[in-house]
C-alpha cells in the first residue's frame, strides 16, 4: 500500500499544480528545480495516490489537475503550516519579552533597533505592550556615537559594534533558546 502522506517535494508539486504554474512537465521540473525524470516520477506517484489527475488535451499535450483529495490535502497542510508559524511567532515574542525584561531590570529605558526586519517589529510590539510608560524606542539604519545612551538591539546578522556600545544581538539570543530551536 503506497504511503498516503505527502512528502515535501510532493506537496510542493501539489501547490504548483494547484496554482496552475506549470503547463507541462518541463515547466513543473523548472519550478521544482528537479530533473524531468524525477518530476515525472513524482507526478505518477501523486496520480497513484489520487491527488492529481491527468487530462489528455490532444495527442501530445496533457493538463495536470488537482483532485478534490489533492485540494483537501493542500488546504490541510497549509492550515497546519500556518498554525505552526503562529505558535513559533508566539514563542519568539515571549522570548523577546524575557530578554527585554532582563534589560529593563538592569535599568535600560532607551532602545535602538538596528536592522529593519520583522524581528524589529516584534520587538517594538513587545516593548510597547509592556513598557510603554517609561521606555523609548528608535529604529536606526546606522550606528552613531549618540547611541551610547541606550541599548542597541541588533536585528540582523554579521554586525560588530565598536567598543562603548551596550548591545544585544537578538538573533543570537533567540538562537540560544532550545524551545525555539526544537519548534522548527
């Protein structure tokens, strides 16, 4: 009995077929970055499992169509992925808050977010929800000597600050958290 669950490549192919991004096997193999033979094998496997149907258009052309079962599996996996992502964001936000609470307990009241990113947005949200009354936050694109009066929250990789700056590399701090690493 063939495996009923889709592996990652099969799921990716179901998504491509569902979005009608591939008109033929060659297009599909380009989207997947796989060989034509591997794409053919995946298509046949998905047809056998009942996720994709092949419709003969003429002697040489075929159309790949997602079956109701394929559409259902695509939706199920998408919902699960979304829920897992939301859970991960909640864990990240909780860990950011713990880092900020520690900094706040040490007397930090002025924060500079260096590196525009979604991580910076989560930090801003955590700060405003918990310390709005007596903290200030500035998003910066460059490090300047005036920033020694606060804590620089680094939100991008490969940043090395000169001596004299109080800084926390938020990416490295989050990477240390075993709960987050296990959630991936």
